[in-house]
C-alpha cells in the first residue's frame, strides 16, 4: 500500500443505456458499487457493494501519510483485464473518443491565454 488514505465513491444500481454505435438499441447493466474508505495502511474501514444499494459510507479516518507497506511500482497498479473485457474496452474506447471530440469538447469553454487573461472581479 502506498501509505495514503483513500475515499473511493462509486455508483450502485441498475441502469439502461444505448448500445454505442447502434443507439437505436438498448442494453441493461448495473453499477457495481464497491465504495470504500481505506486508511493509509490499507485497512478497509467502510465498504458498500451493489447488494447494499444506495447509501453513504462513513468511517473515522486519520488523515495524513504513513510509510508505505509495499514497494510502489513503476507501472500501472491494476491487474491485466480478462481478454473479453480488454477487447470490449478497445472496441468501445473509439466510441467514447469520438463522442468526446464531436459532442462534448466543442461545448467546453476555453480558458484565455496567459497573455490575455485579466484578474477575476470579486
């Protein structure tokens, strides 16, 4: 463990979505939940799953860094995805990238460049 406390919020529950690339068709799925509050040593102080339903996780958490209990790797910390999940990720990523660039990104307000910026009035 890295020595830092973590508060991980997550959705839980069923939802219905549209199939990327064929938005005329719907699919049903669910958010897994898995909300957790973990202290700096890696001890799980509070945990909620899909079966717990909607709710709020609470725990007394001592803030601050503690010495790591394991070496911190130089690479990603997650295990490789199963092949079917990896293939789905690769397939669906292009739909997300396309949606972001054509629908969401054009609506974002661009910050002024440093040379043209003026202090905000309060």
